[in-house]
């Protein structure tokens, strides 16, 4: 650094200036000593001594020394001062032992307690002031005890940085008052002082008039700041932030779910803890159980741990102190099948097996019959569930239970067997191949029972019904012969106008079975569901219905009766019509009635009748006019072909029967001469 005080400036200093400068040095030394003692006390309390102070007092040089010698001393001391300035950032100052007066050591010992001093290799003098001529200086110098120290050097390290992290080095103007011609060595700077830009060091030869000479040495570098407090504060801040963040994801302290502590846990960890506790909870079967043990995991114990943990976190979060130390219950469920299997394995002596209900086909009655089920015995699973629930809620991992016996029902109950028997017997009653509502091909009861296999299904507490497709196929193969039939044609009698007078034949449709390749498998599937009515698909063949328009013509001149159908002659018969006194009426008439046999004549009904007759048992009477009809006359006529009746048309009996059967009410009859 550049000296702020030059030789020309030193030559201009007055005696008053020297006195003032000396007074300033003394004041500064006193303040530095006070500061050093304060720092020493603070460092002792912290149990971390940081630095040592070294006082360097240099006796004034001999008054006979020449200005040349002073110049040499100045040139020799300036490089060393620069070296010391380079070493200053390390916080340590080196002092050459050969130039250190005994009085300076005494002063250093007096200013600082022995137990506060740093080891010699850690605290060294801050500045070196090496005399130009050691022998001359020792010979001419006044005794050290008579010389007053110009300044003391204090080297601050870690302790000073903790005590005052923002302190800067104070520049102390030191004035060396010595006899004319004496050489003054530069005092070291006090590093504990307040900030300044440089330390004044008297390195010039004093003027002959005794006025002081001033020079400025480079300022000691600013000590490195200790940031321990900052790091401690930062760590505390991070801890606080971590605590806040944790409170947002953790369950409140003291929270329990069914006796399981879940405080200070995340919902996921809480769920794991609940499941783990339940799985490890052990039931000890005392008494007849012979102290057998079974765990919650073996019993199939389950609880909705995730939902419980989520609810505990939602209702009792860590960030809400009012929700701390809360307890909630949990409903535990056991898998009945898993629990029974586990209990049966550890305590088989407490179990007796039930007997399932059975059924079979009785050939004597051609019906299915059943036998009742018999219940077994075992450990009451509900009691075990209650015990493990109580232990779980009490926070216990073991619980003793005197086993309670309960009925163990059969897999196939009597009610199930009876219901299946009723279903099977209903199938026997209705089994067959149907066309519409007609059971065209019935299936024998024993035959159907032979098709069926009925097996118990304990897992589903039921019976499985299966059918033999191969056996069914034999019946299917005979279906065409049993089901197919031709159509039966029909016939109707009409008049000449086409009006139907009578249905001669109703006409019956025919039917034919189609493709039967899937009948057996379809029927087997249907039988497995309990349905034995198989709807047989067929093709219908419609009948042919014929229409017959029939009329009868009576020719009195030829004494014949001719039958016409659709204009064609069907038959012609010889008749005997009425005598001239009782003629047969002529005209167009229609058949209106039929009488199988009857006595004819008034005398048959009135013995007093005059001019009457009575003919017994006249057959096949077909009425077409009032008291006039076609009828048989074989019983009382020997021949026909001429008029001889009382008005009716007499015919041989067989011919009269044909007219009786062939005509219908409404058949037209034409009588003419």
C-alpha cells in the first residue's frame, strides 16, 4: 500500500503534534487492553479460545544514529512490512525472536492471562520490525523498562469473529518520540480495534528539532467472519419447516384405532400397523381346546385398514392439537370357511362331521325319494370373532377363549333334497316330445330316470342334474315315425249357389319332423334345468277340402229320382209316387228334416180316423215338403215304378238310406211331371 505520510510531511510536524500523537497512542493502547480483556473473558466462557495477543514494544534507537542509518533501517523494514501484510489474511503475525525485547515479553505476559494465550505456533506477532544494526541498537538503546510501549498488537481469529462479526481493523496512528537521531521501530496494529484503512508506523528518522515523524503502514486484512449462528439458525429453520410439513401428513399423537397406536404415522404406515397387529393377534383355546393357538391371519381376520387409517388422518391430523389423543373402534370380520378350517386343524377333537341329505330313484314307485341330513358340531366362529375383536380393541396380542360348541350344518340340507325330489318327480310326470300342447311321444318314468344323473354339489349346497345325450338320441331317432303324418282331406256339401250345407269331412293337417341332429343335446341341456317338456319343431302339411254342390231331381213321368253332384249324375233310382187322389206335389223344394224310422198314417195315431191308413216302421225318411218325404218301402211294397203311394216318394230301403246320408238340410229337390 502507499504510505499516507512522507518524509517531507514528517519534517513539517510540530512539537504539539508529537505530544498529541503520543497522547493518542496511549489512549488507543488503553482501549485495546480493555477490549482484549473483554474478549478473553468471552472466550473463556465459550470454552473456545480463538486467538492470542502479542504486544511488541520496541525501545527507541540511540540518538547518535545517523540519518543514513535511519534511511537504511527504513528501507530494510519496508519489505518486511509488506511480507507481513501478505501473511495477515491468515490471521497470524510472525515476530522475529532476535529483535523481540525482553520488556515486550513482560508486557505481553502482563496484558494477557497465562491461560488465555494461544500456543506459540498458533498466535504469533503480527508485525516484524527488524533493526538495521542490532549491536548498535542494543548498545545505545535505553533500558526496556524505561521505555513506554508505543502500541500493542492483538491478533483476532475465531473468537473475535464470533464476538463481533462485523468489526473492522482500526488504523492506529503511532508516534515514536525519541531523542534526535534515534531509530524507531513500527508498532504493530491492534486487530481488535474498529475499522480503519491503515496503521501508522514511524519508520523515518526523527528530525533534529525533535518533532515526530509519521508514516502509514498497510491495514491488517479483515478477519474471516464466523457464520456458526447463521448455520444454526438455518438448521433450526429447516427443522421447523420439516415439523410443519410432517404435521400435514401424519396422524395426531395419541391416536389409536381399535387399540393400535397410529400417532406420528402416515395413513399408509398406520394401515400396515393395523393389519400387522390383527394378523399377529392370537386366540388360545383353553379347556377342551387344549391350549391350541390360532392367529388372526390363520382365521382369515380382516379389517378395512386403509379406510380406518384414512379416517383417522382426516379426523385427527397432527396439525390440529384439539384432535390429539383420540380413539376409534374397528369392526373385524372373519372368513367363516377359513376360520373353520384353521380351528379344525388346531383342535380336531372339537369337531364331528355332519351327514348330507341324499336322494334316489325308487323303481317300486317309479318316483324319487330323499333321506334327511344329520348336523355335526364344532367351534362357534362367532365367539372366536368376538374374542379377537375384544383383544384387538384392548391392544392385546393374545386372548384366551373357552371354546363354545355350535351346530355345523350339513352341506346338503334336508330341505334342499326334498325340493330336488319334488322337481324330479314333476319332470317324470310331464316328460315327452310335444307338438304344440299334444304330448306326441311320452317318455316313460323309468326311462327318463335312466337318462338322468343327480349328484350332490356341497360347495353350492345343491344337486347337479345332468342327462345322457346318447340315451336321448335313441328316442330322437324314432321321432319321425311317431310324429310324421299325412294330411286328411276334407269335404263340404253346398247348394247350387255354393252355400255350405254340411261339412262332410273336417280335413286334418299333416306334419313332418325336420332336422333332428341337435335334438338330443338340446333336450339334455333342458333336462339339466328341470324341464322335461321338449317342444318338437315340425312342418305342417295343410289338408285339401273338397266342395260338393248336390241336388235331387224327381221325374214323375218316368217314375225316377236322379242325384246330381257338381252337375254330375251320382245315382238314379226307381220310385213310386202318389196316386191321383193323393198326388206328389211338384215344384222346387229343399230338404228340411231327417227321421231314422217312423210309423206313417193317421190311423196309426187315431183309430177312429176315416179313409186313413197305418204303415209301421217306415225307415230312412228325408223330408222335403209338408208331410212329403223320401223313405224306404221294402217292408210293404213288392214292386215300384208306378204311382201307388199316399204322396210320398217310395224307394227301396237301401236307396232311401243313401238319399238320407247323401243329402243335407238345404239340398235342393226339383219335382216335375
